[in-house]
C-alpha cells in the first residue's frame, strides 16, 4: 500500500447453490459467483453469474495451460457417490470452490 493512494480490492463469493433436475439422473448444482471490486481494471464494479462445477474444471485447465511454473490450486473432489447428506456435500463443495477462487 502507498499512502494516499487507495488500495485495490477484489472480493469473490461462491454462494446460493441450486440443485436443478433434482431426483433425476441428470441433476446438477450451480453456484452464484459474486464479484465486487474497486479496481480500475474492471468496468463493472460488481458482477454476478451462476456456474456449474464443470465450468470450474474448465477454468482450472485454462489456468494450468497459462500458469507456467506457478502452481494452480486444486478443486474440491468430484464424486458421484458421497458419504453424508446431499446438503453437506454441496456445502463442502461450495467451500472448496470458494477457497479455489480465493487462491
């Protein structure tokens, strides 16, 4: 930080998971990704989109292609079979996606 110059901040939140086609073989969950920033690099200071887990997988692959020697954080595991309730699994995944974006 430089005195007298405001520090740029960007906040990303993974929230509001929604289950689609619940109970069917093609059910999936998407998450609201909310971004807030005061950075001059962004024209919109806030944005909000919904994304599925597979889109995080795509993002991670793209980052790996361009990262060189910089390690890319891991994603939470993908599991068709999990222990515990669906709500617990979704919350653990939401937390893991949040950590991925923060790193």
